[in-house]
C-alpha cells in the first residue's frame, strides 16, 4: 500500500483533502507499510528564521499516517539522531510492547538503530505519534498526526489535518527542568509593554481596544520563539481552499509541549463532534476551541458565503499572529482575511461541562477500585512535579486485574492545569470540580483544573496486559516527576 493513497503532503506542510470513497481504497484486511526516519532537521517556519530541530522524514510535523479502521500497520523506524528515541502511538489501544515507551515497554532505539512497530490501530479517530524516550525528542520536533478512518463517519466535502505546534527556547526548557526559570518570553498580562507589542503585531481587524489582557493566562515556564501550524508561521502557512456550500471537517491537534491553545475561525461557529478522536454523544457548537496539550478535536463548519477568514490561535503573546492560516473561497485570494481579537471574553468557549452537560450524580456502577491522586509541586525555584508527594519512578502505582473498573480522582494543588494522559486505554471523564457529567466524555487526555480543581475519570482494565504510563503531558512536568503507571497483575 503506497502512502500516497492516503496523503497529500508538501515539505513543512500537512494538508488533507477530501478522501476517495472507501470502496476505492484498500480492503480492511490489508497491511499498510510505512517507513519513518528520525533525523536532524533545520526548521525554518518563516523567512529569516531557522532552528536546529529533529524531524521524521524531513518534515515537521512528521508525515501524516493514515489507515482505515480494521487494517494493520507496519512502521519500520530508523533513528538517525544523536539521542535515544522511540515512537509512542498516542491514543491507541495496542499490544503493550508496541506502545513505544523507551525503558518501559521497549528498549530505547539507539542512534543508528531500528525498530519495527506492527499493530492494528484502534480505536478509529484522530490520533498522533511522538517520541517517548525521555530525551526531549518530541519537544525538538519528533511528532506527527495519525488518522484511523472510521468507515461509518459522515463524509466531509473538505477535510484538513492541522497541527498547532511551537518552537521552544531549549535554554528555557533546560532552565525549567532545573527549576531556575523565572519568567515567560514576554512581560506578564496587563503590562503596557506586552499590550503595545501585541497590538503592533496583531492580525488584520485587531485594535488596542479589543485586547483583554486578563482573559487568558500568559505563558508558563517555557519561552517560545515561534508559533506554527503544519510547519509554517503566518503568513507562510498554507491557505485552506474551500467552496461555498462545503461542509468542512477540521482535525486539530495541540502538539505544544506545555501550553493550552484557544482556537477560533473568524466569522464562523465550530461544531465539535469528536474529542481525542472519540465521538461526542451530542455534538457541541462553540465560538472557540480550548485544546489542552496533546488533546485533539474534530470540528466542522459550513461555508455559507464567499470570503477569507483567519483560523488562529488566540493569545496576548506578541508572536500570536504567527499561529494562523487563511480559509478562503475561490476569487478571494487577494482579499484581506477577517480576523478575531485575542480576547475570549463573552465568547462561547468549549469546556468539558458544556460537552458533557451537568448531571445529578456520577454513575459508579461496576467500579471496583477508587484511586485518589494529588497533583503537586511547581514551587518557585523547584524542579519537582509530583503525584501524592512523590516523583517518578517512586510514585504510587495503580495495580489492576483484568476486568477491574477504576475510578481515578485527581486533585490539583498547583497553579497550572495538568493534561493527564493514560496510555493504552480510553477513559470516561465523569466529573469536574465536583460537578458530575450527564454524558461522560471518552478521552485519553484531560485537563485537571488548577488551584484546588478536581477531575475524575473511569477506565476499564480491558487492554492488553503490561505496564501503561499515566502522566502529565506537559513535557516539563512529566520529565520532572508527574508520572506513574497502571500495571496489570497476572495472579
């Protein structure tokens, strides 16, 4: 099976167009073969910028991998970097020895080494892949999107895969991991300098009076040098061409190492149908997508009139203008695109509560284990991020037997949200800040609110046996200890 059957990609870009009908594609019994090589890469998202990065197959993000649910995939991986690496298949339920965690499910792939991954990608939906060897390979550029097509999905007229990603200062990453980072790249929200810089570099249609410096938390412990979509910064990002009458599907991934993203398409509402690749029980229409680190959302919109609009990340970061691309209809190539102010005040923003609805009580039928987890650390001058006061590998483990139903309840005592990810399982978010959800959300990453916030989810121990990591997907927090594992007992 040739990769070109599924993918149309250009250097530094990853744009998915409407797929041919399923009947014209491979049968579900086929095996899809890919080769994937990690190597040094000079990343230039815009004119005059160049960064020493790593990349898969000379693309950042890596090439889009795509199969139909029911097919198997074989990925022949080669490591041509100078670090140990491995490939984690994020959101997949697969044999434990294929999960791609160096030192846990497989030996690290040494420089010059190879590894063959083979599995049946499951469940269907928008997934992704990235390095998981503990040497910051993903931070440096080793990530890409993986789509497992559901034959039962409603077809779109146009479909685009969009990876929102960013170039961090590696010096600031190192400082954060040592606990010596003291300031984000720009001044704090509300400062005159920050406001003036953001205004001077804003999108068409933005003005100073539009700015709300307190609507979104600015930055974190890592400084960012560039913001990108599919390997480019605005205005070099690829234009998304649509036609009046099109029903358009966006598959959006937040591959930023540490930051939540707020994403809006000017002049349109977005109809969210899938979270982390899993269908919502009821689609939700919003103005703005909130996407935590490693989360994915499938969102649809309809093109009702000719025009040009910016799909953009919203923030008071003065470089925010870079994280945008133009959506336009034929004949509007020269038109100034409609943009959005950076404020989210008064807008309808996606949340778990809106997507799941507020219910009367958590359904705990069948629960056999209850596991409270206290997320802590992050004090100034410290490189400690912890679970129950301990750092990996000394964090308490969750030992399960096949058939267990586990209720995990997080309490977050830090001042940052934490995107908690469980490998090899799909869990159901059942409550947030003490509010039960009427329709639990099927996910593999969920943001636990800061400053005493709580979130609970339930998972069934029905995956292949082995060791499955549970960790914060903020790379700094994971590397500094906020990680544990679910272990399947055999007796």
